[in-house]
């Protein structure tokens, strides 16, 4: 994966402005922080994020993909203030699950998710080189 950084732009922290890659596309649905029995693992965003990322990596593994193949994510959070307050913990959870992969990302504040107890939902796109 090649990150795209136009000349003179500051390097973003924790994401990339854009990326490019050739290969087979793998896309997840919106993934939330529940376990295999569809139980939300915890009431807080950081703990749910840990489970969301684990779930995404399990889905990607079914296609032979890993964190290094993720090129795009959209995060939907129900409380942007909660998200901002948890940024140090979110960063640590990210590095633990995803390493130094920084895809193009967007974080969107929403009024709710289909699962009422969910604090975050993430859609991911990966490209596996052929």
C-alpha cells in the first residue's frame, strides 16, 4: 500500500489522506463490538473498539487479508466527545490490533446505531495484492 501525501501537506496522525493499491478487494459490512454470540462486550467505546477491530480482522482473515491490507475505514460513533476524550486509549488499541497500518479513514458522528448498546460501528475495505 502506498500512502498519498500531496507536497506541502502535513502528515496526518493516525490515518492517511489517501492510499493506492492493486489487488483483490475485500469489504466488510458495518461491524460492532459484539462477540460471536452477538452480545456487546462492554458499555464503553474503547472496549467496544477493541472488539470491533478483532471482529474485522477475523472477517478479513477469511479472505486471506490482515491489518496490513486495510486501505479504507469509516467509523460511526454515537458520541464525538466520548471519541475525542478516548483518543489516547484508542491509539493504543489501534496499534495493538493494527500495528503501523494507517488507512484512509473518516470518523462520523451519528445519532444512533441499529444495535442500541453499540457506541461505534466500523466499515472496512482491504486490498489483497495478487
